């Protein structure tokens, strides 16, 4: 969206008042067919403004209920920093289909000897379409014996679940699984 | 006081890997829902869970609104010695709950 369109959204009255000057600026040059170009330009700007307001409202609603790929990437960057995340070593156990997104059992296990020299330091679970990407973050160590956790999570929609494991050597490994959710969380009736 | 369910084996062999399962009653209100009048319901979740084995921290989890109501967390640890395994949950609005289980290691 350009600065100009944002400004027009900011105050519709201003836009309508300045519509005449817009015609002068040649922005709507192709509308010379009608008798009063100024009136035509006003209608045109009004339609544009309405469409933009609607699309902005729609995107606001969407951003409220769904995080974006950018949010997920940012969340992953917050966890791993500049390191690269390689697929493998992590086993993410989720049902392929869940009828109720309010409680989806999930289990993560990481292939690691769990010795003081080579162990899993942390396990993170994220999703790509929940209102916020984080699900759980766990700190463990060689004391755990086995790098396995399980919990139950909420899923707002059919989406990918990503598990990331941080190793003691500073490397990151991940696994991704898709869960089909027939009835998402956040949508149940409140009574 | 939130009711808590904990599953820790009563007896274990030294060095054995045991699984600890915990469940605590909590609404885990995500903060993303609205009431029937359209008013946003404020977030009320458990944000952290810590497990100590004879005073040593062995497991720590950060929970987010995407954890289902009545959070269930299961994890593994090595049974090193007899003693107490203590659990602490903390959350929004000053929520705090503790519980513990005893284990005998032979």
C-alpha cells in the first residue's frame, strides 16, 4: 500500500474534499467521458476508499485470528538465532486428523544419546496458523535420560506443527507434520 | 487450589529412565476468544512449569495459549536416588500451584 492510499484511508472527508485537485494532478485521467469529471472523480475515489477500507478490515480480522508465515519465521529466528535448522533427528508424533482442535495430543522425541557431551538442551514446538506460533518450550538436559515430551495442544485450523530441538553442540534439528483439524479451537460456543 | 494429578512410579531401579506424567486443572483461557457480547476474554494461562528432583531442577517448560485446557505434560528422567520430586506451576493473575511425589530408588 502506498503512502497516498494510507493517507486517503486516514480521512475520507479530506479525500473527498481534495478529489478535485486529484483530477488536476491527472491521477484519474481516463475519465474524461462524463460531463463533470470532478463528480466522476469523487465517485471513483469513494469506491476506491470503500474497497480499501474493506480489504484492510478483512486483513485486520485475519491477522487477529491467524499468524502468518512471517510470524512463524520470526519465532523460529528468536529461538535459533542465526543457526540453520536441519530436518531430521526429531520425531514429532501427532494424529494425522483431529476432530477437535481444542485438545490434540502431541509427542516429540529426539534421537540423542543424552550424555553430558551430546544431549538435547531444548525442545520447541510451533504452529504456522494459530493466533500465535508458540506452543511449548522445554528445557531438558542429560539428566532426562531420554529426550521425550508429550502434551496436548490447541489447533485453530488445519496446519503444520513444527518441532525444533536444540542440541548441546549448538545445532538445531526439526520435524514438521500436518494435522487436519475438522473443528478448530477458538470457535466453540461460549455458554 | 487447582487439583493436580501426578503419575510417578513409586519404586524404580537406580539409573532407570522413568516417565513422569502431570495434569493440572486450569482453564488456560487463550485471550483470543470473545464472549457472546463480543468482549474479548482476557488471557489466563499457566506460563511455566518446573520439576525439581531432590532440589535439582530437571525439567522446565514454558507454556503458551496453544496448550489445551487442563495442561498435561509428560517427560522422562533418570531415577538417581530416593527422595522427593516437586512440581511447581505458575501463571497469569498470580496463579501458583505446587505438588510433590516420593520415589524409592533401589
